């Protein structure tokens, strides 16, 4: 009898040790399958592209590791024992607060606005359902990061709060409330599909793993099928159009680096990004440096919040030297206005649509003739 108890204890210790090992390190990739299903009613979650969270399941606990060291044990019963150094979270949660539009996009994709009880603000928010919920008080505006209204947060009574710890912060007052803060690091993903895969992360907390898997599977299929068509076409042509990005702001030009999320979409859409050799997330440069890189680039991508209708005249007025670029002269500016499209609100879970918008410009023969862009299109 004692030997059986010892064997059972040893087996349990071995499973916990394996789970702990799987969650160490910043970008540990999850194995192809989990050791054991959580239980028959819970769908497993496999992470394929995201690098900022990992998942491991045992018989009664799901261990989720985020970033460099935040660890959460998701349980269906308060009686479940969890490993040390893990924060226990009873799931599914029924109330939460979102700090960013990226986080909110995950809830929208999962048709789970009922769970959202607070957001930071409604600037450039297009979703009618969210706006209605804010208007009638079902969702409260808690203020911007660094200037939170603690009383409103407590009134929202969230089970957890999803935060973006590398932005302005200001979470100290919230920590004092005892509410569990869960980092959401989708913004750090360099792969568009990796960012979209955070819908699975939210799915685990709200009990919609199966729906999240299905949503992501569709995104992945559409994205990869189109990018594969682009690869085949590039192989036939052998030449890619070139593209650069950004504008001058306050005397500097911020150029995203070659490892950036946007740079990856350019590559998958069949274009060569002029700052591709920059291994950083991006850098600020003077006009002259950008001009040296992009003077003869075929296309120019711009995302801004211009009031009214943006135009080539407005682009020249903002910086007279803009007219020197080949892309300006040939009217090949690819443009998205955040005041007119739900770019930050929903594009994180629509990388397939972003990709298709760019492919429609770079390689229009690969999309249907009547395709209507959602975010980006050539500036008229």
C-alpha cells in the first residue's frame, strides 16, 4: 500500500516538475501536444506562432507562462493545488478590464464583450456594441495608463485585469487592490500570426478555448494560403516591388526595423522592405537618411489619424521634401486612416485581411477583381 502511495506521489511530482521546466525561459516553444488533457470538457491549446506565452496542461490545472516570468495556474476548482510561484486563477472568469485595443480585439473575435467591464477609453473606437455598452454603463472608462481611476476599477469588480506592462504603466495603485494583473504581450510578437494567436490566450481565461482555436485556424489558413500564392508568384517573376514606411514627425522619421511585425507582412505580401537589414524593432532617423534608403522605392506605406481626407497635397504640406520620393511622384502611397477604419481595434486578429490589402496593391492579379480593401489602399 505504501509503495502505491509513494509511486503516485512520485508521478505527481514528476508531472509538476515537467510543467515547471516547460515554462522557463523567455521564448520557450510549446511542444506539439500537451501531456494530458485538462479534462474531457476543456479543449486543449497548442501554441504554434506566439513566442510570449506557453501552455502546459495536467489533469486538473493549466499552467500558463507569460513573457520572462509571469506564471498563472488556471483551475476550475479552488480546491486544486498548484505549484509554488504560480498565481492561481479560477476560470472561466466572468469579469475583466482591458487596457489596450489589441486585448479588446481578442474579446471581439470571440464574441465575448459580456466579459469586458472596463476599458481605458473610446478614442477611435468603431465597434457599435462596445460603444453602446460604454454609453449605458455596462462598460466603464477607467482612464489612461498612469492615470487610472481606482474607484471605477473596484466598481467594475474584475476577476483579473489584462495589462500591457511595457507601456506607461502606473499599476501600483491597482496592485494594492489585490486584483490579479495578467500581462498581455501580443504587441511584442514579431510574427503577424503570433500576435493573432493571443486570441487563444484570452480564450483560456474566459472558457472559450474551442472557439479561439477555430477562429485562429481560419486566420492561419487564409494567411498562409495567400502568402504561399505570393511565394509562387515571386518565384516566377524573380523581382519584388520595394516599399518603405512612415512619415516625418517633430523633425524625425521613425522607421520600423526589419524584424518588425509590419516588415514581416511586407515580406509575406511579396515586397522588399527598404529597412530590412535593421535588426532592431525600429529607429528614429533624419529625413536625409530615409531618403537615401527609399528615394527610389516603388511604394510608400502611411498610417495616421489625419483629420478629414488625406491627400498628396497634405503629404507635401507636412514636409515639402516628400515630393522627392519616387513613390510620391508616381502616386503609389499606400494609406490607412485610423479615424476612418478600425485599424487598432480589430486588425490584430485580422492579419489575413492586412496581408490581402497589401497583396492587392503589390500583386493585384492574386486577388479577386472586385476586392474591397478594409484597411490599406492606394491614396487617390
